[in-house]
């Protein structure tokens, strides 16, 4: 009988631990690992299509331009391109690192995901028909819920935006991704503020014209592109 990996994992979790036969536990563990791998692979595939491939092309063009515009010889152009290439590949490696939780709420605070990332009916559209891409994930928390960093980092901007209210952009040390927090109750820490693990990034609220109720909007941005933040939740 066919059964989905999620069902098997859930069934095994529901059994009293001592009674799980080791071979069943082994299958459940392997399936959990496979799911984790699939999640990481989809991020890697996205990075390859959206960053690695365009970057290799850009480097090829750069080499040709250096040659043509400045009369650099083939060898010198290749040398310069390589320096740029090495830096970019270091950046890419960091991007491809598996996702880890970026923030947490206090233990026991109910925080259901109320709206997923991606295509959705625009909640602000009165006809309830128009689609608009959701560039993050919504988490249903009460106004005034503090948001704590799980990793050391820095606030890179803290601004008011008519749509998104008080917005904080946060970056983890050594991680080129930008993590965004919208509709905060009060302005967040000023740009440049260093945040230690357990330090406060902001306080959730209901500010800005595009908020239909108290919630936290959390986004993950790579370059200009928003990616699915679900893998970055605790
Ligand atoms: Zn949102």
C-alpha cells in the first residue's frame, strides 16, 4: 500500500517512542533527511538559475569588454576576471549554505503562518480576484510581540513605508541574504545597530496601508529577488 512520506513520519511520531521498531524509525529518519535535502536542493537550483548562470555569462562579457575597450591582453583580462570570479564564488557559497532559523518569538507565543509566499489573491483587492505575488510569509502574532535574533547580525535599514509601515532590514554576519520584517508596531533599531543572538530585531504590529490585521510579514531577499522564507523559520 502506498503511503506518503509525511504520513509515515507523522504516524511514527504519534507512536510511543519505545514501541517504534528500529527499522520503521530508520525509514522515517531517512524520509525526514530526504525532505530536508529536497528543500535545500530547490534553493540550490534557484541560486544556480538566477545567480550562478547569469554571473558566469557576465564574467565572460567582462573579459571580452576589458580586452576590447582597454586593450588588455587576453592574459591580463583573464587575471582580472578571475579575481572578480573568486569573490563572487565565495559569496555564492555563502548563499548556498543551508537555511537556518533567523528569528524567534518568546516560547509559547502562538505564531501560525497565515499567508504563504508566492502567488495569492491580493488581500487589498475589493473584487477578491486580482493576483499579486506575496514577497514573504505572514505570521499571525499579536501586536507587541517581540522578535528576537537567533544569530549575530546588523540592522541595515530601519524605515517607514506607506504600504509596509515600520520596516526593518536585517543581515546576519557573513550571510549576503537580507531578512525583512514589515508592519512593526514601532520603528526598529536604527541602521547599523549590532544585534547579538537573543537581541531584539523589532516588535510586531499592524502598521502600513497593506496590513489587514496584526501580523508579522517576514521576507528573505537575495539581490533583488524574494525567495520563500519558510526554510528560515525556527
Ligand atoms: Zn505579507
